């Protein structure tokens, strides 16, 4: 009798890293926005349209797309099955991309302010 249900599951370090980065994505982005919104320059830009950084028109779409791409890479890394042979090669690439996109999101938000 083959009892595969009782076999111990091993936890992949890359999978844990993907879960941690995915869990940190939203709180870090909110923190970055709080830092930007608390500056007097950005408040004046929102209120009166004065002192707005012209680079914000480029940086905010970058922050938007990198946020969603980081989330998609994290979900993709979590959904890969360990039984697949290609998982060992793809998951580290997805997690590395996820972390880079997370950093790009935070940087784009902070620099836009």
C-alpha cells in the first residue's frame, strides 16, 4: 500500500521568501505613500496643483505596474507545484523578480514625491 498522504512535506525556502515578500508588498507600499503624503510639497501639489514634480507623471505609472507585477510574480511563485521539475528553476527567478519589483515600487513612490 502506497501511503503518500503521510509523507512529510518539505518547505521550500523560495516559497517562504515569495510568501514573505507578498505579505510585505501592501504594508511597505502604504508606508511609502504615507511618507510621500506627509511632505508639504506633495500636499501643496494635491491641494493647489503647485510645486508638482514633473517626473511624477512617469514614476506613478511605473509604481502602479511594478506593484501589480510584483504581486503576480509572488502569486505565481506560490502556485508552482513542487512536483514539477521546472519549478526548481522558475521559482527562484520569480522570487528575485518579485523582490526587485517590490523595491522598484517603493522607490518610484518615494521619488515621485
